C-alpha cells in the first residue's frame, strides 16, 4: 500500500496577522527565481520552500564539491560530483512536495537572463560573482521584477534590494560598472565561515517573503552591511542615480545585446595535457594557495599578476586561461581580448575536467 505524502502544515505562519490564509494563498501563487544554489541559495531555497512558495526556479551550473558542504548543509557527502540544481530539486521535494521546482543546470548568462527573470515574480541573487549579479540586476530592471541581492566576503556580508519603483536604486545606480571578477577574493580564495552565507541567505528569504506578501519595508533605498566578526550592522542610504526615471535606469545594459559577446571566448577541451598539441599555451590563473593545494599541468600565473602585466603575452600566440570554475578565467579573457590578445577561457574551469585536479 502506497503511503500518502504528508501535507505541508503552515499553521504557525498563517497565525501571523500579516499572513493569514489569504497571504498563504498568495505565496502558493508566487514564482521565485533563485540564481545560485550554494551558500546563500541553500537557505533561501529551504525557507521559501518551507513557507509554501508555489514555484521555485533554480539556476546553477556547478557540481557539488566536498569543500562546499560546510556552508551548504542542504546537501550531503554522497551528493558530491552531482549538479547542484538537481540536488536542490530533490532536497525541496523532500521538504515540501507541494512546491513545483524548475531546475536549470546551466549558467545564468546574457542569453537566458531576461527570459528566466521575466518568467518569475521575484528574483533572488545568490551568485558568487559580479558579472552574474549585474546580469540579474539588468534583467530585473528591464523586466520590472523585484530583486534581492546579497554578497559575502569572509566574515562580512551585505544585502540590497531592488523594486521597480522610484524609491529603489539598482546596482548600477551605486556601481555603474561591474567589478572585474577575480580582483576581489571569492570563498575559494579568501575563505568563509560556514554560517555567514547561511545568515545572509536567511535574511534574503525573509525579505523575499515580505515582498511577496506585501509587508515590511524591503530595505527601501538602503544598503545593509554586516560584520559577523564584531556583530556590527550598518544601514547606508542607497539613492537612485539622478539621471534615472523609474522604473528604468539609464546605466542598465540589455543582456540580450551582449548575448553573443562571450560566444567565442569559451572553449572546451578533453584535458589540459592535450592542449599544447592543439596550439594552446595554457595559463592557470588561480591563487597561489589554490594552485599549491590542487596543482595542474598549466603554467601558473595568478590573475592579478597577469592583468597587471607581470606575464608578457605575445600577439602571435593563443592562450587558454583556466581557473576553478571558469568565472575568473572568463573575466580575464574578456579583458585581455579587448587589449588585442588571442586569449580564451576554459569553459567550466578545472571542475569540468576529470583528473585535472
């Protein structure tokens, strides 16, 4: 005899005056896109699923690594090596089978950004790189969808929201040009205490639920900064750019206009050892600690040194840049290509190559 799945119980949530049965029904009709299913995305997905959000879209092209587990407790050791998007769908099904999950085991990029954001009521940015965050921002502004952003660095974090009205600044109102990925350390390079992204992700979930329910302030026009080493919290005003006319932003770049910009920057190869025979000079641009921990057969040139001109490149050679996941190498390739060099990025980084670590 097949056991009937236990129905979700939202009684503690419905008991809140601001939620009630009407609010719970509103959540059930809501669709939320979560970009990134890692340290920030794990708690966001768990809390939104537990709250009864009707549909969750999950976008993540990465596979689970053992080093992820200390800050991504939604997964287990037996899951290492599997796509995070699929693992997230399975975890949500165990938590709340009433929630519909659309798992996208692909990179959130210029080609799909607007379509994915436009198909949802709200987007939560849980990515770990600047390029993706600004893609989320631009798509949200153009599609007129609210967005909740968070970033983590070691013991610190920040949260900002965007809503398509005159009271909210978008990312480009404060930072017109995205920081080049790799110039500021990510979790792999700088390290992170596991609960820090968990705490920020939980706050993102709170803001997302308040937005869907139409309660709370949604950090209107503010940037929230946290330092978990000292437990100091700061609130900074984040005014819209004076040139903006709500709900648009004059600094926003249409992702669709750049959909093919990186098409010829990324390449796939079977192994690094085969690359020289194919005409590539391979440069590993990871940090010194990363390279020492997991060496590769490529020539090691840290990204900062490469971009600062510490390694002389020749215009008559083809260079293939590699890093852990392909994000830093793509950013570096983009910058060096603009300087006239034949530079490419290994798609997916070393994580995609079996036996390269």
